[in-house]
């Protein structure tokens, strides 16, 4: 059973499952996205007293809280009990490129310890990655009125023009960071 869950699913299985979920959400009048959960939590906490943005019927959006809790619990279960034990098969050109940036164990572990460790958090590189990167993701999510999953999966399936613009912006931003900014940080 573990192999069935951890192995990559082919597109012809995963695609129709995503489509089924989106059709069901459309039928029930819901939209998919994790960033709206923060709005619900802030509304529950009383943020509507200070801002009209948070003044809405949060009970109608409470299903998002269960979705977010499931994502957190599922992430913990996956990282604790289902992390791959073998090395990750990376393209040799990718390994060579990462080694040129000083990441020596690329592919040896699921998350390279050269980047993802608690000691790295208090370095300049770690602060840029975690604090500045986290702020920019949060700001971008709020500015785009949704996160990548909400726009790319839910918004595009609903044929929303703002979602198409946002997804194009996400890709352009990812390319700029990958090819222009990240090499300077590594």
C-alpha cells in the first residue's frame, strides 16, 4: 500500500482525480485554495473589528480549516513515515549545476542539508530564503488575491482571467528567481 501512495501517479490517473474534485467543488459553490484559510482564521479571531476585509460569514468558509488541517497532518505523516529512503534520481547535469553552487549532496537526500537545516536559518542565506522569501510569498499571495494552487487549479478551471494573469506572473517570477537571483544567493 505504501508503494501505491508514494510512487508518482501517471497523468491519466491524477488529472481526472483533480478534475473530479474541481467539478464537485463547482457543484457545491466552493473554490480551492489554501490562502483563504488565513482570512477565515483572522475573521474568527475578531479581525473584522478593525478591517472590513475580514468582516464576512466565516462559518460558510470553515470547510477550508479542515482542508488546511488535513494538509498539515498529511504533510507530517508523509515526511515522518513516507519519506523516500533511497537517493533521488536527478539528472547528472542538475547535480553538476547544484555542486557548482556548493550543494554537495544534491540527490543524496530528499532535502539537501546544505540548504534545509536549522543552522542555516540564522545565516544571511537562511534569512533571505526563509524570512524575505516567506514575506514575498505572503505579499504576493495577498496582492494576487490567492495562492498558486488556488489560481492554477481552481481559477483556471473556472476560466477566470485574473487567475491566468496570476499564473503567468508566477511562472515569470519563478524563472527570474531561478536564473537570475538564486545563483547569486547560493
